């Protein structure tokens, strides 16, 4: 089953809970939480208190994407705030295996993200430890960017790696996904689709989510 994960980076923060409730009623499965620190990526979003404000107010699976330096320092804060999965960038982790074990110690799922320019072989030693891999299909830091076409082949290669290893690891793709390319992304092997502006910046969220389902 393909899951849809709206990114709250594109939500209206003056009515955040209302937006979250809208996507939940529309039938999405995940809520994608993009955390940016202005150092690892050239933008700042929000911290754990914003996520904590939603705790107990939604039944969506909370997928926290830490686009930050020194993520180990903040993992517990986001788990306490309600994260069901912590996703760290391999480029930001000096000791990635240690970080993976730290996340697991809190009893939540673990994922690793690769930027567009990061090769798949960086996963060779850690793939069996992961619940999910997130492939960025834009350079992280800003919403509303265009999908990098070479990502499709990268998804296919990752899917083959996972299948040949007999692993149960999900593939999430984030960046520039819309109704015109989501079918291509899913066909390549992705089963979790992050969409921000393509969902939240529409006049009818319910109709947009249904359109995504039909496209998939």
C-alpha cells in the first residue's frame, strides 16, 4: 500500500491543527515533520514544541525528518514530543550506526535520508538496521522545488537493493512530487510519498488527496 505523508512545512501555521485535521479526514496515513536548523540546510522551520502542540490531537503516524546538525542532541526531545519515526540525514551523522542505535533505544522506528548527490552505497553497512530510507528528490531546505528527474533511477536501484537483501524496508521520497509525477515515483518503487505544497496549497485538500490516490 502506498502511503501519503503531507509535509506541514507547507501548512498554514496560523491554523496548523485545522490543517492537520483536514489531511487526516482526507485519509492520509503519515504526517511529515520537516525540522530545519539554518545550518545543515539554508532555512529554519521549527522545533519540538510545535510537534508537541499536536500530541494527542491526531492519530496520524508522525514521521520526523531532522534536517539538522548534531541530531543526536535532539532525538529524545522529538520522541517525547510524539514522534513515531525519527529520520536523520546520513550526511549530518559522523557516527551513523551509533545514531541509529540511539533512535532505536527510544522504541521508535528509524530512517536515514540521502540527499540527491549522496550515493546509495553509503547505505551498504546500515540498510538491515533501517525501517525506512528517504530519498530527497530536491536539495533540502525549501518547499515548492521541482523534482530532480534522476531520482527515479535511484529509487529503482534502492528497491532492487532492498529486494535482493530480503529486507522489509520502506522507501519514502520527498521533494517536488505532484499529480503529474507521483505515478512515476511509485512505479519506481516508492511506497511513502511526501507532498507539501501540492496538498496544503490547494483550495480543497480532500479532493487533492483523492486525486493523488487516483494517480497512484
